């Protein structure tokens, strides 16, 4: 599981690849910290290469979402696969994020 | 080997020769002694007879001469009467050849100085009497006359040539004739020709080539034997006739005595040589045929040895590393072949291809070389046919065809062949006359249902029928050959299926290895050291719960995903099951073990629908941590806004969402959570 963060003029793009399971979540939580510090920028969680997510990963997403909301930023989840979409559906996350 | 053989042959001949020779020698010398004793006895008895007969003759002669003398004394003064007396005597006594009366000088002056009257029998039987004394026959000088004058009684002369009387060699018996004054005036004389003596003693020739002789007291020959030949050994037996001092001898050359024995000895010797030659031939022939036999035995042994090697190699080709499939947690297989002393024909084999376990257990009829060959052939056929065929009936039919066509020894093979679909637990099998395997399902052992197919190798076109059964997780199939059920103890009792089932019934939760080892122990206890007479093959297959054990470490989570990938779960269920299990397991890892040490154990089972397709997937997660029942947790809030959301509670929510059923129980200090997902 890797997390790669890219910064544009008005965007922070976090590109996840691999399986975001409980084991990987510890590192991923560290990796996404820059997202939390960046206010007033649009945050894009690029899930094109994300294969799998568990509740630990969802918690990280939720953390990002909450932090962004407190800064008035928007979080966009991009390119989730069917499995992850199913998880988002089951957890109501589908309504918490803007899914592209 | 060869030189040993011919040496022993020579030894046999030598020993036989020595023994035979010794026997012959002993027999020969004993026979010789016996024959010699017999010859002596016979000679002595003939000699006594001769003595007797000669004595009889002599007594007759002596009687005759006495009669003549007595008659002559009556007419001692009349020369004519004396002549008549001789004539009369000859007429009276038949076996006397000639008699005579020799008068003293000038007894009858009118007759001259010599007067000897002699009567002799002529060839025509007439008696011829004449006066034979004269200057040319001066009997006064003869021994017999001198005997007659000087001996008072009968006196036998030495043999002499009687040229005047009998005209042959004679001995004479003389008796004095007295005048009235008692003076010896004449000599009566009776002659016996030696020819006659010879005649009366003919029987003294007791052997065809033996001799006899009669010698006078002075050593003159009365009856002459043959001359002895220097260098030839003779046995001489003597008897003396007291009356005359004659000596009768029987002379037998030794080679004559022992002629029969020697002839027999010769025959025996020849027979012995023939016998020894025969023996030599037999020994040589036996040696040769032994050699042939030994060669053929050696050849057989070598062949058997080679086949043993081949058989060992063949067995080495059978799966012998257990557990055989490190990558198949759903299969536990264990098998053994205990070959009997002889090269035999048992086999088992198994392998996995495309998630299917192909396996077989077979038993070739008979033992030895042909059985081993058939076993080897069967094994390669199993491997070859299963490469392109998955239907047990088709596999067995094809194997049967090949085996029947190449079966010149009228052998056959019983075989149980199965194909287990590991994904579904469906077991297709074909039982070709083999012992029905035993299946353990739901804690119960039962003989598998088998239809009666012919063994392989009998009918090339036999249509084998396959059967199907459903194996559930933890079911165990136990296969064996009759080396198990027909194992004999020293009392010739069979182990039988009952004992096998009894042994199995005690093992409802055992692994294949344990099942077979305990079966072997039970069998060993039963046979109690009796010689194993048949190959013994056992194969146990457990279609089992795949399980994974994880340490209480969140970094173990990825192994869970790998494990689930290997369970053969339908693709669309992979993620939900994976996620649900991860939530449960990670929950345990995060909260169940406050002191961090512990394990999480996950078991997988699938339940089959009636169509033999998997319908339900059951996972059991067990931990020994603090008691925690996730099913009692409140439903997570998934409708509130992100701001209102609590972090946490999502995991159990997901599990509820993903699974069809969740059951929790606490047993023996363990949290046992069962997750059920239906297709």
C-alpha cells in the first residue's frame, strides 16, 4: 500500500494504490497528514489504484473529510472500484463524499 | 560354482568306487575263504570216498588172493591144479584182471626152474591160462614175489609193468602159499591194472580242471595226475591208504577253485565299472541340469531382484512425502504401502490437477513378477489416462482396455479410483471390484456404496459405472487393500472388516496419518507377529476445514487475504468475505488481547446445496481474549453527517452488512464468532 501526495495550485491529490487494510492503515494515516494541514484547497482522494478498503481506511477517509469540512474544504473521491463503492454504499460514505 | 560342482561329482564317484571296491573286496575274501573251505571239504570227502573205494577193491583183491592161496595150498603138490585154481578164481571174482601163482625155484622140477601160472581175462571175456615163468621172465627178482615170500599176509607191490600177465601197469597183491609143512612154496598174486584204479578213482576229479593222483608208499605213480606248472598255485589235499601206504592226492589249481568266484568277481567288477560310469553320467547330467536349474534359479532370482528394484522404484514414484500438498489446506492425504516379502502388486497414487484430487488404490491378483509388472503398468496408465480424462468410469474403462489387451497372464486388478473436486467436495468414483472404502461423515463411519464392476484386465469392453457422493468438510475417506481385512494372525484368523470398522469408529476427529498409523497398530496387535502374506495398502483422504492461525499482530492481516484467496470462494464473494473477516479479526487483534499476546484462529467451511454446488460459506473466528460479543454492539450510525459521525463502530457494521448471519458464543474461555455468507 502506497500513498503519494501531489500538490497543485488549488488541489491536493492523494493517490492511493494497493490494499488499504487494517495493517496498512497505520502507515496511511501518517501519509495523509499533509492533507489535514492544507486548508482551503480541494482535496482529491484518487482511488484509481486502490484495490480494497476496510473500516480502518474508511476512518482515515472520514478523518480527512472532517478536517476538510472544518476548513471549508471539499473532498472528492475519485475512481473507486465496484468493491469500494459497495463498501461506501453500505457505510453511507457514498453520501459523505463527492464521488467522481 | 562350476568347478565346485564337478569336484563334488568326482568326489561322489570316488567315494562310490571306494565303497563298492571295499564291499567287493570283503565279499571276495570272505567268498574265497568259503570257497577254499568248501573245496577242501569236498576234496577231503572225495578223498575219503576214494580211500574207501580203493580199500574195498583192495579188500576184494586181498580176499581174492587169500582165496587163491587157500585153493592153491590144497593142490600144492600138483602144478596143474594150481593152474586150475587161478582159472577158477578169475571165473569167481569178476573184477580181477589177472591172477597168478609163482612157485619157488624148482618146486615142480618137471615144470622147470621157473613155474608161474597166470590166468588173465581176455577182451572177449574168456580166460587165458598159461605158464609165463622163464629166463626171460625171471620173477624171482621181482618185488611182488619177494613180498609174497617174505610177508606173512597180503602185501601190495609197487606199480610195475606186467609184460607177461596183464600186459599193462599193475599193482599186485601177494599172499604166501604154504605146503603141508608150512613152508612158503609159492606166492599167490592178484593184479589190478592201474587203468582200473584210474577208473574207480575218476570221481576224484572234483573240478573239471583239477587233478588227482595216487602214489605208492615209495612215491611211484599209481594213478598219475597232470604235471604241475611252475608259477601256478595249487591246492593239494592228501589222504593215505593205511593198508598200502598209498597216498591219494587231489590237486586243484587255485584259479580252478576260484574260477567261479573270479568269474563272478569279473562280472561284479564289470558291473561296478558300468555302475560307476552310470553314476558318473548321472552326476554329470545332474550337475548339468543342476547347473541349468541353478542358472534358471539365478536367473529367476536376478529377475525377481531386478523387479524388486523396479517395484521399489515404482513405489518410490508413488507419493511418499506427507503432507503431500503444502498449498492445499483443504486436503490432507496420507498413504502407505507395506509390501509383503515377495514382489507384489499393490499400489496407490494420487495427485491434484485443476483443483481435483485424482486418486486410486489397486491390488493386482497374485504376487511375484507378473503382478509387479501389472502394478507398474497400472500405475503408468493411471498417470497417463488421467492427463486427458476426468471421469472415473472413462478413466477406468480406458485403463481396463489397455490392461486387458496386454494381459497374457490372465491376471486381474481390483481398483478404486476417485476424483474429488476440491472446490465442491463432489467425489466421483469408480470401484472395479475393489474393497469398498470407508467414509467418515458427520462423525459416522460407513462403508461407501459401491456397485459391482468387474476388476480390470478381464473384459476389454466392459462398461464401468461411476458413482458420485458428496464429501463435506472434515469427511474422511479410508481406502485399503485386502492386505488389511485379510491379514492373518498365527491362528489363521482374518482381521476382517469388523475389526477395521471397530478401529475406525474410535477415530472421528483424526487426521489421515493418525488413522492409518492407528489402523496399522491395531493390525500389528492382531496379527501378533505372523508373517505378512500380502501387500498392505492404506490411503486416507480428508477433505478438511481450511484454517488459518494468526498471531495477535495487526501486521498479520495481509496473510488473511492471501488465505481467503486460496479458498476457492466465488469471485464476487471474495471482497465481502475478506472485508468482514478482516473487520472481525482486526477487532480481536485491537481489543481482545490487552497484553498483546494471543492468537486468532479462522476456520473455513462450505456447505453444499443439493445440486452439489457450494451454497453457503461458513467462517469461524476464535480467540482466547477477553469476552466480547460484537453482535451485541449497537448499530452504527451511517445516516448522520460526517460531522456527527463517530469514528468507530464501522467495522461491526460492515460485518453485519456483508454477512448473512453472525453468531457469537463463548465456550471454554474462547470467543467463537461464526460468520455465514450465502451465495
